[in-house]
């Protein structure tokens, strides 16, 4: 805890010559700290903001609940470095004090003091203007014990929390997983439960039972399983000479601590980064295998990714197929071949057509002339007979 006696303290000098904030430029509060209730082992943060001309300095002081205890100044790093104080002096003064890992001794009155008197920190001279003060109470209460457990019943999981006495006022309950509210009520009991339909391998993770009130109290339940490893794609394709990428992931809790890759063939062999062609990158619940300069004969086959944590191991299989660089041309070459065959058939057909199927333009044009000549001859005979 801080010193019992005031001492000069000006960690950051306020700016001088700012525009006046009032008629006389005296310090005044814009925001004052608010009283709060907290549990042991929690943290608390108090905020204070002041104006004036010149810009005032802000200090934090504390008085405990002991009747014989007097105010003591707090500074950054006090109480075994659990106290952190941040202050800024830009147009006006702002200061925040935060206290981590609270204990019962942290309960008491916290006071924000502000002053812009030039003699405010003088050892012998009394300041002309008194420090202005704004106070807030912090109540630290003992954290009640919460008994949390998981019960498996057929294809159900029953999560339960039970709070021990003494209990604060409870106004409701919530069940939370990954910041998502699963269920809530407005009951005031110390016992609460949540039922999950399914096996624990499908619902692993961190669950929280929340007791609503002032302050809010939380309990935690971990459903932990061996890694449930799955392949990002069960089958991957790559072209010869390119880089192949195989990926596996683990959606379960807790995270994988060790990843490894194996390849089938003449027995199962462990793949390592030191081989030169294999690059393995793993982080938490994801692993990636990169194979440089793919080879049809050497790299085609099944690959196994294996994940291990403190609850067991799990693995998945990825099949890799390596294609020739010319594989992409086969569809185009097939189309070209079909076109060539069709053109050849048409050409042969045209060459082998029968001669009588070709129309004779000369014969078709002479027939009408022969008919006209006959008609003229018959006409002349008839005229001669008439005479």
C-alpha cells in the first residue's frame, strides 16, 4: 500500500498556458470516479478528469476501512506492482487508476485530487488554493466457491454449477460458450444447470455459468477431449513441378500441442522439415504441409496428419494426386482430334459422290430449244396445207 505521508509527486508536468476553463481558471472536475463492488481476485478501474488554467495535476489517495487508518497517496507500482496509474495532460487532465488481483485490504475510499496551484507540492509553503477532491468507494467481497461438474447420461451432457454460502443477491443465470449466450433465466437459486444433446466429442469447449447480480459471478466448466482432427479437403490435386498444399484442422478443445505428418507407401514414414522438400507449419488447431516440386512417382498417395494433446491423439487422411503438366492440354487436344476426324470424313464423302448426282447444266438448257424448233416446223406444215 502507498505511503502514509504526503510527498511531492508530479510524474508528468501539466502543460502551462492553456486557455482558461472558467472565470478564475481554478481546477474543476469534468468526470469523477464511481463507487464499485468487486470480488477478490478481480480487478477494478477508476477514472477521473479535471480542467483548469493552468492544466491541473491529478493525484490518487486511499483511506482503508480501519478507523485508525488515514489517507495515503498511491503511485504507479504500489501494492507490489498491482496498482497502475496512467495520466495525460492535453487541453485538460485525465487519470486512470487500476488495481489487479483484489484482496479484502483493497476495500476503502479512493480519492481523486486535482490542483493547479503553483505551490501545491511545496514542502514548506502552503498552497493558496486547496486541492479539490472527488471520492469513490470500492467494496471487495470474498469470492464464493462454485462447484462445477459435467455428467454424461446416454447421449446427453448435463452441466451444473452450485454456489456455496455466503451468497450475494442472485437475480438470474446465464450459460455462455465462446461469448455466445446459450440459455438464461431470472431464477435466484444457487444451483443452475444446462443440458446438451449429443456426445462430448461434438461439444467440447469452455462453458461458463454466470450468476447475475452486483457483482456478477462466473464459474467455468471445461469439456475436454482428444483431438478430433479433420482434413480441410480429403483429396487434393497438384501439377507436376508445382507446390502441393495439404491442410488439417482440429475444431475440438483443448488445442493440439504436437502436430506430425506421415506418408503411406513402403510402410508409413514420418515427414520432417529437414528433408528439404517438405515444409510443415503448425499453430494451435491447424497444420499445413507444403511439398515442393511435386513428382508423379514419388509424391502421389495418402498422407496422414496426426494431432496430440493431453487427452489423446487424433488423425485424418488426405489423398494427393499429381498430374502431368500436359494434363491440362488433353481436353484441348481431344477437341482438335475430333475436328480433324470430322473434316476428313466430310472430305472423303465429297470425293466419293456418284457422277449422276452432279447436275448437268448444258443438257438442262438445250431441251427447251429442241421443243421450240419442233413447234415451228408443225406450224409451217399447217400453213402449207391451208393454202
